[in-house]
């Protein structure tokens, strides 16, 4: 596609429910990142996928969070048993390849509200 | 102390003013990025810098590697420039380290 696409754009869920957030990266981009931006906070790294390599999950805040990337393209971030502190904007980004000097392109984000 | 610090945190300007947003970092970097985040959350990459200066329209970004400092300038500011501007650095890996952003409001 023309850009990184995320869905849904907004999600309100009840505490304790599971949610799935979807990211469609730019076609051909091998690197995909998930970030989280809590209210009033900076962006926080969650997880990174690069090609067929094992993902870097070091930023996931708890074992309730998981992500997968199928076929090296679409990625899904799953949050189980959501808590109010999970409320945030979840941003996905992709880049052509891994590396410090490669520009990342961001999606519009999914605003998650846990009530 | 955050590894990436931005100033000011909030900035209100009148249309037409020259605006400067500053970013200082304490880690060694391979590249520095300036991002723009509009209300609603979407982020656009404005610049990627590893040295010197870049210009795009009314936006100018500079970086001083020795001083570990970068500035984003907006000339002839306009209300549509109102957004959060975020400085992010790559310290040699794929991970970005983000500043907390500068919230800019340009009044007509």
C-alpha cells in the first residue's frame, strides 16, 4: 500500500477483555516496529520484527502482550486481559530494512481505551 | 535524566514567527530523526540527519555531532504547523530513542 495502515483507528474495550491491533506495513518493507505512547509520555518501544529473524520482544511490558508477523507482512499485536494502564496510542512503523540510517514510516496509530 | 531531551516542552507562537525547537542527546548516535505528530496520533517523518543541515520547504534541521545537539527551525510559521514535534535518535541499532516531544501551537 501507499503507507503503513493500522486498524482499528480507535478501540474501546472493557477491562479484562482481549484486543487485537493490526498493522499493514508498506509493501516490501522488511522491518516492522510497534511502539506505545501513553498519555503525556514519549514513545516506548515494544517489539521489532526483521525478515525471518526472531523478533526483539524486549520492550513488551508484560506477558499479556504478544505480537506476530505472518508471512513477513501483516503484524498483529495482542493484549490479553486488558488493564486500564494499557490505554495508549499504539503505533506501528515499517522500514525498508533494519539499520540506524533507514527511515521509518509510521502508521496513524490505534487509540486504545480500556474502561 | 532522559537520553533525549527536547526544549521547550510547549511553545505558542504567532503566525509568521520563526520557531526553533531544540534536541539534546547523551548517547552516541548514527542518525537523528525529526518527526511530526498531528492531533489524532499520526506521525510523519520530517528529516533524518547524521550531519550538517537539511532544508525542506519552510523547515530546516541542523545537527552538531560534537555538541550532541540538533535544532528544528520553522520559518514563517502557520497554524497548520501546529503539532507535536518529536526528536528521535538511533544509537547504532534499529531501536529509536524518543524525546517526549514539543507541543507547538501557532495562532492565526
